[in-house]
């Protein structure tokens, strides 16, 4: 078999571990395997940038962050833009796949990557995909790889701030990744002992946030840690049309700091870990998860089960049709147990009336 592999979209921890899982499975099963690494995601497939890889190139990369293949963002909305030859990118990729006589592509990526993968599969390209995104917002899988590692990085930031916040009596607003889905902020906030967690799924009431801070001050806890997703909005902002929510390019964290500064006689600081959340080595949990996903993806290639994404459902690694995944966003549902449990722990979600007292 002649197989191409590529990593697309934003980088994250675990990409190399997943590539290794696929490669070890295929090399172990096929004596005549031709495995090609496609450089820089879909860009490499468009520009015919790939090279044949040997089994030993996948040794020693289990714990390495980033991706040995490189990656790039190729927005799905541009995939049908015409080039100078009046050919769109989807057609070019499908033609390159055919002319190179690939038997299948293994594609690792997030939401936009999966839209493109599904479009390619509809054009006759044999595709198996793996769910990669720190945001954990891919439909059809309970978790995506990179998520656990990003949560660990974000939680470490929250952990580290507690001592300096207590020493100076400060309010720290920590802006974490997540434009449309707040999974990283929710889990990191729980793991890092945040007092307030603000999510894109729940527009917050500033009064509710102020009440938490003032209550903590009254009982002698003169510091607070607020974890806010980059896509979080106040109720007033959420009521505006989308085009009016830009706020001059300011971030969710900076807007919240400005509001708190105006209302509190207390030092308020903003911390933005940014791409630290994507970098570094994958956690052991992600290494195991990626290895399992990679092995399953390799097995699916061998069995020619194409047009599907490898997924975790419950404790089992399975697969789901790309048509059930592409274009669907997995946000935190209102009835999510983790939200209910956060409230029971006394963590404010920016609501005006928290349901439980802080212990």
C-alpha cells in the first residue's frame, strides 16, 4: 500500500505520538508499505510536497510536542477559491492524490481539517482521520488528543498564580484558549482551583463575578483567580449582533479586567498563557490516547474502512462516519455534569446567584 499522512491546522501536543501509532501499526503489518509524509498539512498536498519515510524516523518521537511533518492552516472557506488555472484547491488535492497513486490518506486535524477531509472523501479520496484539537470541540468523540496536555499547561498557570495572588491580595484574570467552546477553561479552572470560570457557552453577569470577589474579601480571602475563555462574553455583549462584538479588538480578559478595575478597590492583573497551552510535551494520558488512536487508524487503513474518523466513546476507541462529524461543533451542553459539579463546589460560572457556597 502507498499511504500519505499529514497534520493540518493548529499544532498541539500528541501529534507525533499519533503519527508514530499509525506508522508502527502499518509497518508492523505490511512488508511492502510505502509511507509518505506530506509537509505542512493540506498545503503540501496542494503543492506536491511530500517524501517517503522509513520506520526508524518514527522512533523517539512519542513524547515530543509539535509535528515532524509540519502544519499550516488552510481555511475550509478558501478550498473552493480558484487559482490561476481556474482550478480550486479541493480539485488540485484530489488530482494530486490520484496522479501519485496513493491508496489512502491519514489526516490529523480539527474542525476545519475534517470539513476538508470529508469533501475529499466525497471526491473519491480514501481518508481516515484522527481528532486533534486542544479545544475538544470535535463532534463524535468524547475527547480529542491535545486537550489533556493543554489543560495541564493551563492548570499549571492557575496553580502558580495562587501564591502571588494571596501575597499581594490581587485578582488574577487568566485568559485561556477557546473561542466557541470552553472545555479547556472549564477543566483547567477546576484543576487549578479557580474561583470563577467564564465560558463562551454561558454569558456572564458582571454582578455575579463581583459578588464572588466581595464575598471572598469579607471572609478574609482577599484574592481571587478568574479563568476566562477567550470567547467568553458578558450578557450585554452576547445580546449584540456579532459584528458589534469586536470591542476594538480587545480580548475577553482585557475587557473583564477593565470592568473590574472600575468597580473594585483592588489590584487586578491579566495573564494570557496563549500558545504555551499548545506547546511542550504531551502528558502521559495523551501519549496513551494518541497511541491507541494511531493503532486504530492504522487498523482501519489495513481493513480499508475509509471515510471515517477514529473516536473515543466511553472507554472504547471506535470510528464514526465523516459525514456525521464535518461541520459540527461540540460545545459544552447546558446539562453537562461537570458544570453542575462545579456549581456544587461553589465555583461561580458568572451567574448572578451561585447555587452553592464556597467551602
